C-alpha cells in the first residue's frame, strides 16, 4: 500500500516535463480534425484521475468512477431523466499518465472488440512494458497475435476437455495433501492453499512438472514479480521493481532450460518414429514444440519460455481470486450453497471412484451460473487497454491516433440498464440466453478474448466439486470482503473453519446401520445376567443402541470430559459411587471411578480382565485367523520391550536431539522474521520423522510422506462409519493399513538379509544393542531362537508402534505449547531451566541422558499437561469371569485426574503437584498402569523433552488465537490448528 502511494507521488516528480509537453498540450491532429475530443477531464497534472480510479476500486465500488462521469458528461441536449441516468457513452480521462478514452456501454465493447487490429491494437502500461521488455524493439500487437496462435491448439475446447481427468486427479491430490488433516474443525488459510493448487495444476498442465522444489521456486519468482507490478517502476538495485525484472528474467531462463531438454526428448522421439509427433501433446510446452515444428513455424526456446511464463502468470491471480470470491459468496448465501451442493452431490453419487469427465462438467450448470455471477460482481481484472492505430470517430467524438482506450467490465457489469438490481447476487441471470450481448465480458471479447476461458471454467468447476462434496466450512471472519489493490484479494487471507463432511455423519450412520445387531446381541439381557444372585452396578444404559455415547462425546467436545463421570457419581450416590453402569459404543460397560478402582483393574490384568478392542479396531486391524487380543498384547509387549526399556531408550537421546535440530533447521530456520506457522502440522512432521528414524531407520522424505498419508487415511477411518464399502473412509483406511504393512514388510525382508549377512560375518554382533526397532525385532527373535517372528508379524508390530506414538505425542506437544503460551511464569521457568542446560553444552554437542535428568521442572509441567489434557481418555477391558459386573469395563483418566479428592483445586495448572512423591498412587494414570502400562512411556518422555528444549532455546512465539483450546473428538486436537507467530530468539 505504502509503495503504491509512493509510486504515484514520484511518478509526478520524474515524469512532469515529459507528460506536460507531450501529452497535455493537444496535438495538431486533435486541433484540426473538425471533431471534438470526448467530454471529460484530465484531472490533476500528470496523475490525472488515477487516484480516484484506484480509490473507488479499493472501496469496492469501481463502477462509481464510471457512473459519476457518465452523469457528469451526459448530453446536455438530452432530457433531464436521461442525463440523470447517464446517457454518456464515452468520456475522456487521464490514467497512468496517459490521456484515455473510456467506452461505457455494451455497444462500446462490441465496437472495440470488433475493430481489433483494424482501428485499435494492444497497448501495455509502461510498467508492464518495462518488466516484460524484449531485448529488441517489438510491436506488442504482433506479439499478441503470434502468442495466441501458438497456444490456441492447446486451449481449444476439444483439447481442454481431455484435461478434465488430470484436473480432477490433481485436485484430489491437493485436498488429500493439504486438507486431509482437516477431518476435525480446524482453520485453513484458503487464499494460500488456492495459490498452491493453482500453481501445481499449471505446472503439470503447462510444463509437465511435479517436483515440489521446482514448483516452490516458481512460486517464489511469481511472488516477486507480482510485488514488482504494484511498485514504483524505477529500475535501481534494491527496489521491488528491479528485483521483479531480475526474477522475471531468471524464471524465463529456468523454463528455457526445461524447453531445451524437452526439445531433445521430442527430437529423439522423432528419430525413432516420426508419426509420434502428430499425436496430441500432454502439456503446453510439448504442444508449442510439436505444433510449431509440424507447421514449419518453429519457435525458439527463448520465445517458448516467454509464452509459458506469460500463460502461467496470466492464469495465476485470476483463478485464485475467483475461487476466493466464490467461496465467500457461498459462505454468505446458504441457499446458493445448498443448491450448488445438491447439484455436485448428484454428480458425485453417479461416480464409482472414477475421475470427472466432460459429461460431468456439462451437468454443473447451476454451479457455473454461480461462478458467472461471481465474475460479474467481482471480476479478477477490471479490463485492459488499447491504442488507436489511426484517427477515428466514435459516437460523434474524435479518437485521435495514439490515444489510449480503456474498456472496463464495471461499465456494464453493474449497470442496471443490462442487469436489473445489479448488486443482487442472482445466478438465474445466466439461464436461457443469458445477459445482453457484450454486457458480460469478464473474459474480454473478439479476437482478444481470453484463450484460456474454457480451461479456467473447468479448473474452477472441478475444484468446487471436490470442495463442496468433501468439506463444510465457515468463514473465520464472516464479514470479510475482497479488496482491490490493484487486483482483488481477500482482505484477511480468507481463513476458514473447515471440516470433512463424512466425520459429521459418523454417529448417526453408525447407529442406523448397527441398530439390529446391537439391540439383539447386547441390550437384551442374557440368561446369565438374569440368573446371577448379584446385582449389576448402579447406572443406566441410556437410549436404545446408542446408550450414553452422545453425552460421553459431548462432554469431551466441550472440554469437560470429567463431567460425564462426576454427574453419574453424584446421581448414583452422594458422590461416593466407585463404579457405575453405562452403555458406550453399543456395549454395556462398567466404569471404575477411583484410584483404588484403577489399582484393582491394573493388578488383575489377565486374571479377572483382559484386553478388549471396539469393533471398529477389530475390523480395521483384523487378522486372517481368529486371535485372542489379550495374548497378542502380551506377546507384542514382550517383543518390543528390549528396545523401549529405560536403559535402551537412554541411548536414543542424542539421535532424538539430532532429528529435532534437523527439523527446526528445515522447517523453522527460514523464520528470520516474525511469521505464522501451523504448529499442529509441523508437530506431525517431527513426530513421524523421529519415529521412522528410530523404529525403521528411514530418512527418505518421500517414503516418510507416503507413510504419513497412510496414517492420515487410517486415522480418518478410525472415526468413520465402520462399513467396508468402496469409496468410504473406512474402506480406504483398511486398504491404507494393508498397504502400509506391505510397504514395511518389504523393508523387513531386505533388513533381514542384512542381519543374516551380519551373522555370517560375526555372530556375536547380533548381541549388540540395536539401532532401530525393526533390527531389534529381527535380532531379538533370531538370537533367542524362540518362536521367530515372521516378516508379517514384525510389520504389524511396527505399524502398531508407529500409530500408537503418532497422535499422542503430537497432541501432548500442542497442549504443552498452549499452556506455556497462556501461563507466562510457567514458560519463564521452563526457559530458565532449558537455557542453563543449553549453556552447559559445547557448540554442536548433542543432548544426553544426564541433560534429560536435569529437566525436572519441564517434565513436571508436561505431567500437569497430561493430567489436564491427556492424549487418550482411557482404554477398555473385558471381564474374564464374574467378579462385579459381567461385561466390558472402561477406565477413564478423568475419573481421577480432575477429582478434588486426589488433586486439590483440580482445574488449576500447578506443576508443583509432581514434586517429591507426587500424586497419590493410581490417581495419575496418563500412561495406564500394571502389566499394560504404555511400554513407550520413557520414549515419549525423552521425545517431548528434547523437542521442548530445542523449541524454547531457539524460538519465541505467540498464539495467533490466544483463546484457542484443545477439543476432543474423539482425541484432543487444537481447534484451529494452533497457528503461532514465531520469531528466533536472539
């Protein structure tokens, strides 16, 4: 904004003499032609009416600039009514330092578009001419003609139709990569993601490039170029304009290098089979090389690079801002949104996992009418410019040779003459024959009509189809608007609360499909229950089928999970109730409510109770043969214990520190100035990278990304309807789980060969401490010779460990960062402790076990976090024999963690609770207890402490949303993704 204002003032200073003598004083042609120039005013010297033109655009009323002047310059001989309405069809002004005629009607648009390269030709403002200047003097009109001729074969309608499948696949990949974690209600910056989507698609279709590093480099170049376009056009070192020129040239050179390589590939193809050159190209670069070669008008690599740069830049902001405007209108107009959703859902339901095609896009009639109305009210560009090639007369006024002409969409788009009630959003305007000819011109018209019109249409429709059929959203700022400076953009970046549609249907659909099974198998009491001489625990099974599940989930979502337990303890006694009956997940259940109950349960593992998994877990991780999950749990713990026992985990501290440092260097080191990062997303990257390194000895980013995608699908399946039908999240989760196991099993086969080779060289090496869990499992079973694990079983154990450590660590880190952000004294004490440790280390020296032992206060803070916000609420057991209640048993951490009997003032954050002997035995159980206590407790402790050490000693932060909370649905997560303002600690 400041740069733009500075540009106007300096433009006056530098250009004064030139413009005064060359532009303001009328030319001999203007004086002797016998016709008057159009009515109007050139405004202030030099700057003319540019400031007013920009001001009305920024205020969201660009049409006011035109309407005011039409009224002012209306024909004085016309009736007063006509004059009031504005009968002026052309007026004169001065914009960007150039005297200009502005045509104001649909007839004016038709006249201009029909006389392209006859009476008018292309003209670019000086800043564009400088920024994209050629090495030689060129005629821009001729360049435009040749460019359009070159790109037309790729953008003609029948060619673009073939791209729809690619558009849909890229869009699905985009949502899977950048939105897939939004299965809970979180905040995403839509404007930023729209940029990623648009550029990724352009790179695939125009360059056949998918490399994220290359795309990121191009995005950075475009960002600099766009900054240069709205800056002072002074080419001096250090200025945005100078940087934009250099970046523009560099971008062209990089693309030119790609063109040279592609040309070589195509020439090699020609030498093998000449007929292959006639085939339809898959991307624009190949199209330009093949088409021009076939027709004997071969373009140079430099010319092709310039055309590709032009197409990428031209389609960038226009698509992005149209998507932003459409999302805003859909958010603010529920009836329009519902109609779009209905149309798109009908199309989605007609598909069976197939990609969209031309037939599907043709059915999106109402959605396209909505987009057309968006483009009418908020076009991505206001118009373009022409230059008179010779003197001509329009509407009785002289347009002298060399005069610039500006056609502006707002002259007709918001004119009640063409669109009644023009500010009303009404997609029905585009039904039937649509608006009057030449009144609706967001893509221009005539020979200069945007060649990418059909491409833009398909891209926008395919994106909207995927968006509305997969996600619901709400605007964080419901009154946010698009502002224009000089192109439209959302004033606050358009953050959205986004949530995947399937998640919200889980509870209701689960009860619908499972009702008969649960009613007959679980709700009707068995003869055994009726015949026993003991009473069941007090309580209620609630509603048929669903029991008290909804209330259980509601209290968790509201941040008071302990209320479910406390209310029932009061209801079934004076608060001294130690066990009550309920029904959760369709199963009758006993819930133990005290520390003594925890002790009883943990002490009787595999005596009176055994492991029980809800049905969704059994289906998702089912074995081919019937198994006893309790015995499997015992064997699993025995297998992984050597790797996770305390003295083994101590050896991992240095590696944990190394991975944490690498994480911060990779994802946080560019934050040399205050920027916003999504902490929840980065915590996921850190946790999985460390797990892959420690458990699999994997560092390959592509392989880690593949595993992350599988975990995301599995996690979505865990909170979905457990119906294994193609296209459902549950089916996708089962397939992802199997694929993940197969992927890891392949690694195990190779690792086993390595271990066997090691045994042949030196058998004693097998006794050495393993470096990763996979090797540990192989060497452990190989050396003790006891029931050696198969590759399949090892793969299942590794998958289990990866999944078990994923969300729990991530959400503990998020909760800890929140509490430290909101409790300054706690943060200061943690910082003091960690800085003392950091200062005791030599440069480059990694943390060790002794350093971890010094982090006493920090661990007390984490323990208090785990008390108030445990990553899991508890687990389930099944009674092996009658003892109190025959059925399933649920122990819940909130039964004791927030109970004032064990923790005075339980909602107060007080790390001192864990000093000395700490809480009462069995009252603090975030890791469970007894034989089933989490085997990774020490690993989790070290991982969290190492991360926090690196975080607080290297960075300061503030929460973007200071009142953001962790919500539970069904596990804790930050409600808005925990964005942080982060800057390095100096």
